[in-house]
C-alpha cells in the first residue's frame, strides 16, 4: 500500500512542479532544518503565496504531499481521498491557482533520499544548515562522510543560471560543499572574519553583538537581540522567545533566502521578530512549582544536545542577570540519542563530559543515556544523577525533585517520548 501511494505521489508531484513552475526552496542538514524552514516560510510568506511541509513530513511521502497541498492524516483512506482531490492541480482546466514558492524540508534518512526528492521537486534554492562530526541517521550510512555526501546532493542539483546555495560557513563539512555547486553560493555564520582559515573573507551574512533581552515586566528572558551584518551594512534585530544562540543559524538562512527573493534587509529583520518556533524545539514553557521548562523534546543528535546544554547554561545566567529572580538550579533531563550506530557509546560519553559544567542535576532516560550519567559522575556531586529506562519511569522523579526557580531542559530522541516528561511538569499540559 505504501509503495503504491509513494509512486502515485511521485508522479503527481512531478507533474504539479512541471505545470505550475513554483520556486522551490529545499532545506537539509542534520540539525536545524525545521526551524530554518519555519523562518524562511515566515519571511517569504509576507511577500508571496507560500506552501511548506506540515510539521516534519519531509520524506518520500511527506514532500510530494506538501507539493500537492495534501494535509497528512493518520487515516490512509483520508490521505488517499485528499490525494485524489489534489489531482485538479495536475489535470484541472483551466490551470489552477498555485503558490509562488514552496519551502520544503528534505530528509536524508538513508542513502539516495536527497537525490530522490530533488528529482521530484527540482529546487532552485538549497539550504544546508549543519552536519556535525556525528550526524543524525549515521547508523544507516557507511560513515559521517557518507551522510555529508548525501546532503551535498542538494547543492549539486541546483541550477547554474538562477540557483542559490545557502551554506553554513561555521560548519566545515557544509562549507566544503560550495566546491560542488554550479549555482551562486551565499554563506552565513557567526564568524566576522576568516583569518583562522587563511581565507580572504568570512561569511556573506553574519550575526554579532548577541545578547538576551528581558520581557517588558523585567521578570523573565524575552528573547535574543543581535546585529545582522551583510557586507558593509548592519541592522539591529531581536526575536521574541528565541533562547538558543544556535537557532540564529536558521534566522541567517532565512535572511539569505529573503534577500535572494528581492526583500529588504530591514523588512526581513522586522518580520523575523515574531517568528513562530516549531513545537518541542527549544520552546519555553512555565512549569509547576514555579519552574521554567526548556522543551527540546522532539529529537536529539550530538551537535543538537551540545547546543541545548549550552543554552541551559546561558539562559539561566541571563535570567539571573536580567530579572534578578532567585537563583534556581539547572536540571538536564536527557534521553537516548538514536540512530548513531557504532558512534553511540562515544557520542553519549562525550555529552556526559559536558553536563557537569552546564547542569546541577542530571536525569537520564534510556540505556544509552546511562553512558551520559557514567561520564558525568566524575564531575557532579553525589546524589545529583538519576537514571531510568523509560520516560514513564523518569517523569515522577523529575516532578519530585524540581523546586521553585529551577530551569529544566528536556531533550532526547523522538523514540524516547520525552514529551511525556514535559506534560508531567508543565503548568499547562496541553
């Protein structure tokens, strides 16, 4: 059934792309794809009619469905009905109205995925967010280098005459993809200069002067402020509710794409101020007992786990400084990072070595995450580490140990169901 549906979706989606000729923005990377997609969609939708993937439907089924404007559903019969209805986009006469731009997150879960998807949607703009030393899904590839080669297929497929490759300058693996591009290349990053690499210049678009700002009542962190730099121009900007400095990579990607589509830098910075964050990805939520939750429970990889722990440390420091609230504890609730294959032990132990400097209490969920606890035990106080096999077992303990003023980071791979812990301690579980 799935194979038949996949074939039908492929044929219809290719026909829609050929008939309506939308500008397609494809986004890939090991981390940061979803936020980059949301930021790009948020910017472009202020000027154009834009469609995007629903949630994380970014595979051989989800991408063609996005092209056809089909909303995913748990019922296969409803999906089939919607697919049949979408045939008007292909065969309707006269030609149906269709979006000017498609913003599509493209998964590379296994070898061949990117080539398959780009063959369907024919992107003109390709964004690569980050890969990292141990990419997600590396279990299904021969090596991390093989993952990078797969993701670079997006860059290779971009057209030379009107294409654009948007690459993360600060990720060396991504930056090296510019050598495979026939299209124009624009880089983004944090580094204002390239002296360390011996290059003539740094990224084309970069951020500087990053700082947290307070809410209007000065009681909490309101988000991040920064400067957007492009050539000799800089524009001050701020984004409400954004707390992860690493999330600014998605913001930079959106700026690069917006400029490519003829938008003004000042307008883009204003539009981004209230960009919506994807659910369970660095979301702030009030917790019970006067706590604050950093809900990053959707998924996890080594590079994303590292960034989340940095955010926990930096957020708590900023909260104390800006609002003067009682100094609460930093609690990290971390689940297994899946699909790492032979790198599983090494990656989890490396995260454990980071925790001691970034958290006061550690709760781990899953067999692999016990390796995080083992490594952290050398740095943390006795009685500050707790390990459980499942999120159902862990959630009661987390509720027990939290107290007023604590900031609780919750992160793990999707299979670990870390969102159950979020619901357990959230002030509003819905």
